[in-house]
C-alpha cells in the first residue's frame, strides 16, 4: 500500500481489558490487508521480556504484536520497560538498556526525568512511523488514573502526540461496563475526548444481540460509537505477558498427559517460556507452589526470576527446595531456565547487593556450579545446537537476559546444553533428567520439546508439534474473529486520508 494510514491506539478502562490481544489482532488485519504495520507501547511494566536481534530488551507483548505484523521486534516498539524487583521498585530499561533501579515514588515523582523519558518515547515512535504504517499503539492500565495524568507517558498524552485515532477497550466480563466506560470518557479532557473514535466491548459471553440496547445506551451516554462487541473465546491461543494471565492457567495434575510442574515464584520472569507446553497436546503444564502437586509431576521446571536469591530462599523456607531435590533423586526430570538454572547450582552470590540484601544463598546442589550476580546485563539472541545433537546445524533459536556469571566448580569438565553459533557454550547437561540453561525460548524448538517428552509412555508422546506454525494459525484466527465483530469499514474511515478512497474494502486474498 502506498497510502499511509493514521496511527491507531487501543486504551483501556482497566488493566487486563484485553488491549494487547486486540492490538495483535489489528496488527495481523493490517498486514493481511496489504499494509506494513508495527506495534508501539511507550512504557510497559512486565517481567516477561525479550532480547531483540540487536541485543536490546523489550516487553514480550510488543514481540507478539510484531510477530502478528510479520516483522522483527525492535526496542523502538517499547522504549521504556519497567521490571519490578520488589513491591516498591523497578529496574528501568530505556531503549533496550538498563539505566538503573528506581522506587515508584522516585519514578513518578521526578518530573524532569519523566519528561526526558516521554521525549525518548516520542522519538522512538517517530522512528517507527518513518518505516511502517499504520503504527498500532497500546495504552497501559486505565486511562482515567487522574493522580498520574500529569506524569503519563503512555496513554492519552502519547495518543495526542501521535495524533492517533483512539479506541477504548472495556472488559464486560468484570461487570460494571456502563459505569467504567462512561466514567472513563467523562474524566477525559476535551482535547483527549476528541481523539476517542470508538468503543470496543471485549470478552462478551453469550448472544451479543442481547447487548443491542446496551450499545445504544453507551453511545447515548458518551457520544462515542460502540464499534464492536468481541466475544469471549477459548479456542484461540495468544501469548499474554501480564501476570494476571497466570490466574487463568492450570494449577493441577491431569491423568494421561506428561505432567509438568512449573514452580510458581514470587518474582517469576518470562513465564512465556512455557506457553508452548500449554499448546502441545502431549503436556499438561501447571503453575504451582503446592508440594503435593509438585510431587505428582513427571517434570519439574524452575523458571527465571527477577530476584533469584530471594526466590530461592523462599523455596528453602517453604520446603519446596527439598521436594525438588527429592524428586530428582527419585528419577524425575528437573530443568531450570535462566534464574532457575542458577538456583540448580551449589551456591548463589550477590556480593554487590544488586538484587537486594541477601549476599549469598545455598543452591539446590543439582548441578556442579556457582553463580555470582554481576552489574552487567547480558541481552542477546543466539542460534545454537542442542546438547543431544537434535538441532542440526545450529538451527535452534533462543535469547539470553540475565545478570550473573555461572562457573563450574573445581575441575569439573564442561557439559553444555547448547553450543552457540559463535562458539560459546551455554548451560550444564548432567543427563536427560537434569539440566539447566540461560536460553529463554529454548522449549519453543521442536527438537528440545521432543527431548523433554522422551522417556514417557503416553498415548500422545509421539505427536510432533510445530509451535511457529501454530502461532501463525492463531494470529489468523484472531484476525478473522475481530473482523467479524468489529465495524472495520468505520475503523478504516478514521485512519484513511479523504483523498485515498475506501481502503477498508481491501481484504486478504
């Protein structure tokens, strides 16, 4: 398409209204219709992050949306990322690089610094806008947090600067949709309200025609059209980065499957590493800190953590650490990724108190190694060959995001999980039942999944699974659903220059 479309933005009445998924749907729709879209979120708060091809760090929601666009993720799509380290402070990542830890009071109280971050975000937006069209922006949480309005860098202030046609997303499943929509729009400033082009009611259960009167009531109250009512769906699987999504995931053993217990850590990061197990019919993956459920599992996975020493200390205090050690002795598979890999060694040290007050914690003692937390943050993508030689010619892919150096004890010989394309090695492979790696996304590789399923006599154990192809199918299914339930002709009219004609008629061949 030679015609450039105006930016479009999806904002919410609340957190977890479904903005990220709707954003991904529109990214795929614009791609299908012949445009070259790209996602953008000025500021994201998440412990699920990703390393870009250039070695920068960004939130995974915009990675998913970039996949839906069919383009490579770039930190310009998420210039400010906040990664909570505890209940009161976060690491601040700017344009893919950490710039320090800040408390919430400092972050929201330092007006000059927030202005600098906003301008950085605007510059990132303009860099994207010069290469892609349309830019599909996403807001954060609720747009009616009046106490934060003057310090906002990601919601209506960004919509104004971008000149974006803005659509409000409301979660009807929570209840109170009339009050939340009316109140949200009533609290906007006049110049913000002028940007509001439509309302999308999300997560509707049942017959949408029963909401016809509701649509008219909302339109009469707000003066803004309801452009779509999107049904609740269970048969489309789109990765979600918000920790709220964990509440919807399974948490118990199931007969007839390869049961995988993912240890539920307080500061768990990158739980999206395990989404592939939710999609692969061979596995029943569940998140738990219940000792009985952990003992039932065939495989125990230790995930990453933003505060590894503190989470390991909690595992010891709760008895979970001993449960994991006992499971390993009984022949169960125990595998760690990133922080979970660090926990599997003999000892974790934080001599510079980078993570917190704990300077050293004994590890689980499953792998012959020791880890020291260091200030330098490693973020990079890699292709690699998996230890058993299942990935031919280094065809596996993953990415690293960690602060820490892991070294073998004494004269223990190397036994790497991965041999990287640049000759480096990663992880330690004790045997098929016990290994750890820094490589996020390692399970997304079919060959690694086959290795994970090896040794289990289950009816589903010989079914191959291609996660990349599966995700492409899901993006297309999501786009089809949203097309069916949103007035796309109206949406395109808000984005199209008058001289360009009715571009909303374009449809995928």
